[in-house]
C-alpha cells in the first residue's frame, strides 16, 4: 500500500446545478422562438421560447449545437417554455366570444416586444406578412430579443424524467390582476407560487387487498389556470 498524497487531488468545486432552468422567478434572455404544431388539435400552435439564465460561474450548460461541439456550451441554464399552457387556436370562449389564433399570437408578441423595448421591430413588420408563420420566422430571424434579459415567472407541469428525477414541462402563467408572466422590471411580474403554478402528477389511490376491482381510482383535481 502506497503513501497518501494530495498532489493529484483537485480542490475545484464542481457544479451540481441542473442544466435545465426550472419553475420559479428568473431573469432570462430569449435565444430563439418557434411555432410548434399541436398534434392533438388541427391548426393549433404552441408558441415556444428558448430561454437562458445569466451566465453562471464554473457552470457548463448543454451544448449549443449537439452536431457541432466546436460551438461550445451554454453559459447558463436553458429551457423550452410555452407561451401558454393551452395552445393558440381558432375558437370561442365559454361565453361565445370568437378567438383568433393569429390575433392571440400577435398580442403575445406585442406584449413581449414592449417588455423587451423592441417596439421598432413591431412597427417595421406591421402589415408586412401574409401568414403568422412568416411573421414568427421573421421575429426569430431578426432577433430583437437578442441578449436582452427580462424577468419571467415560469410555471410547469411536473413529471418524472427517464433518469427518475423530477422535471417540468414549462409554460407561462396567464396575464392576470396578479401581474404579467414577464416584464422589464421585476415588480410587475407574477410572483411564483408552487400551489398555483405547478401541475402535480395525478395520484392514484392504492386499492386494498381483496377490494372491489372496479373501485374508482381517485386523482388530484386538474390544475386551474
């Protein structure tokens, strides 16, 4: 048995932070946006924000491009956030008021641009695009959000990932009297509350041995937005 030595022992502190941003209040920048088709409802879109926290010291995030490692890693935690828990779609409210998918997406983008101080982009692209797809592609390409950090409240639907750890499908809470899901200043942004902003997995009741095989499997009530 050799003698003890500290020569090859590293004293650097390794980061135990997850690479993904989680639910809560955060200061984030947007790296990109996209429209994602809702496979369960024809014509409906999820509006996706790809976000990143401010750089974290001694932290290595996900690869910026998994097919090109030379581009390096993100310097902060990253995440994919839906603009709303529900998809944007044509329809009507419970009281019969018509809802336009494209108008609702435009309303969201306008609010986002105001928070980002990017009103010039709105003016430049007014009456310029025939489709919402073209409009969002231009927004993503022009990137008026580039390197601009604003405050967000992130909500999420909780699940267990492949590694057996708790994870979240992230989305923004609704605009309400409590505030906005994002903003240039923290004071106007909704304060995260787990009881309101996290959808927990449905819990099944364990049936007693010898009980009725047709007994109702209870579950938690659905999350209310």
